C-alpha cells in the first residue's frame, strides 16, 4: 500500500472508536454496579421505552442510542446513576453499622458475689461506638440519597437511640 492511499479498515475502526468515545459518559453512567432494577425503571421512564424483564437484561448500547436516543437524556441518566451510587454508599455504610451491632456483646459481672444481680462493665468503648454509629446514621438521614432506604435508616436511628437510653438508665441504676 502506498503512503497516499487511504486505509479503509483503519478509517472504519477510527470512526467506530470515536463513536464509542462519544458514548463513554452513557456507558459509565449505566455501567455502574450500583444500578438496581428501580434505577433502570427510572431510566426507561426517562427514555419513554417499554420495560420488560427481558429487555432490561438484554438491552444494547445501539438500542439505547439509536432507538431511544439516550444521549439526548444523558444528564438525567447521569443523575439517576449518581443517585444509585449514593444510595449504594449509604446502604453499605448502614450494613456496616448493622453488622457491628450484631457482633457487640455486653460484659456483665456478678454484683458482689450475687448470682441474681449483675452490673454492666467495660462500657466506655461501647458508648464511643454507639455515639459514632448514631452520628453516622444521623448523617445518612440528611443525605438526599436516603429516600429509597429511609425506613431502614430511621429504624436503626431509633434502635441506636433506644440502646443509648437503655445503657444510660442501666448505668444510672448501677450508681
């Protein structure tokens, strides 16, 4: 091949790469692992596309861009994707709180050699953990991404508050 001849294969590949690069923001937005069915439902609503259980699993980039003109709705799709990522972060943080409290054990000892009366001990670390997790859950409640799991976060906010009250009363009683 001569220098001045066009390489049709190279030209076609270059065109396809550029086309794919143009769709990179859409691919990144929809490719996040945070996207759940509820988020895909929102995407399909934005695109005014029919939603079936099969097409949510088999949709192609070409279908999204050619049939449903997804690039025209890129900002809305990126907002949905961002919300999905925020929700996932909150869920993961909440799961960490839940797991910590499933593993927490209170240390109690007999009160003055009594077999019927006990006192709680070693509560300093427990109270610190409780305060930290209470602050974490309160921060979650202030997030704009909490809406989808708000009930679960509120439930843990109440549980931690109740636990703080119980520990406080227990310690007062012991004094």
